């Protein structure tokens, strides 16, 4: 079993959408192979929220999101995912970037279409939420 996701979309303002991805890991602590469509726009923020109680993920679990070309959407601008080594108890708010050290860095733009959330090392049947905020306007 590849774990599971449930996605809801809400309009925050007239040009900002919020995608809430509730994920549940499989027995190996992973989620993969599940996709959903996301609008064209710039990712302006990502929140990683671990669940609580008996479904709290293992400390230092990893979350990423891949586009249709299997490229990370959660790059930090230095080649590492912003969803690496997450806390099992504290939510975090981060911004994915594109660029390299010493070069101008930009917020991550998504060309629209399918995306695949992935989770690793979360523990057996654990869960959390990924909130992705995307601006469909010009930044």
C-alpha cells in the first residue's frame, strides 16, 4: 500500500488558493504514487503540520512534492527539500525557492497539472497535513 492522501482546496483571496493535503503513511512509513492537480501559479508558502496523539509521525520524517516531471517543488534554493527532517510535534511554515547559492533566487512557480506528495520515515500509519498556498496572480 502506498499510503493515502485526501485533498481539499479553498480560496483564501481572489487569487490565492490553499491546497490542504491530509496524508496517512503505509506500514513502511511512506506515502507515494498518489497525485492531484494543482493550478498554475507561484507557491508562496508551505505549512507542514504533524498530527497528534497516536498518529504523530516519527521525529525527522521527510515530506516532498513532485511535479509531473518528477522534480521537487519544495527545493530550498540550495538543493535540499524544505520538508526534510520535520518535527513530530511542531508545525513549520516554509517557502520553496529556485536558484543556487550566489545567484538570484526566486519563489517556486508551478506550471499546473498533477503533483505527487511523498512522505518517508513517518512511521506505521502516521499522518499529517501539508498546506500549499499558491498565488495565481503576478508576484
